[in-house]
C-alpha cells in the first residue's frame, strides 16, 4: 500500500482491543453523566443493558475519542474526547404528526415545577458538575432561555394566535453560537440543554465548544 493508503487505513482502523477499552470508558462516562445530572436510573448502565447493535466506536484518530452508547431510554454521543450529546428518547419518540400532537397535548396539561430563573441555575449546576468551564462559557457567550410551545389548531382553520398557541412545560437554554466542525456555513449553540419542568429532568444536552471542557 502507498503511504497515503496506510495513513488513511490506520486512521479508520478500530481494533477489537481498542473497541473493548473505548466501550468501557464510554460506559463509565455515561454513568458519571447520569449521576451528575441526577437522572432517574435505578441501576448502572452496563454491557448487559445497552442496545449493542446500535452502539458504536469511532476510529481512534479520525475525530479524537468518540462513539455512542444507546439504551432503551437514553442516547449518549461522544466526540473529540468528551461526552458531547445526550437525549432521552421519550422526547423524540413520536414518529407521526398525530403522535406529536398527542404527546404535546399531554405535556401541556402538566404543571412545571420551575420557571426561567430555576432553569438557568439548574443548568449551571449540572454543567459545573459535568466538568464544563462555566465561568468562561458565561463570559464568552450570551445566554438564551425559551419555553417550547405548539399550535393546538391542526385542522387548517384560522384562529387567533394567542388561542391556538399552547405553552409546554419544557425549557431550552443555550449559550452562544459557533460554526459546525468542517461546515462553517452551519452554526449551533456552543452549549444547549433542554429541561422538562414537571420533573426538573435534563432531557437533552449538546456541547459543541470542545474548549469548554475542563481536563482532569
């Protein structure tokens, strides 16, 4: 093989030994994430309770340490040597517009235990516990908090906006905006989190600014 082919092959190679170690490291970090975010999980995440066919380990020198762990309830995504993405499947499970409307209608009847002030403090506490440089993040990026909503009127008839728009007890908090790796035409929040108000649970998390991770 030419030097170029060897270099590319080495970058794309995932040995069984590396995969075994990478899976162990990811599982450890998943359990730390669950602990620090106070997620309601009654037992640790292990090789026996993950969906192995949907888990992955990225080539070691392609984008740093990376891969994914998938359980019946959660998705954990790793990239550039840290846990970068998390979500609860329940909040992404509806596959049809009718299912989404039913899900939103159910959530709209629930009462939130928190408001925007509590959302910010919860998020900051979680981020500090997860090893994010909160001081730098707050100095570098503006914070934005929004409450999700949906339009109940789905039959096509016109209706006053204030009557058809229903607030959901789901809050999204984000900091700043940065371009996507390799695709500067797209931008995403440097940090983004979604919190379900009735249970005060973290249901989605994305960290795009790798420099905000405090190395141990």
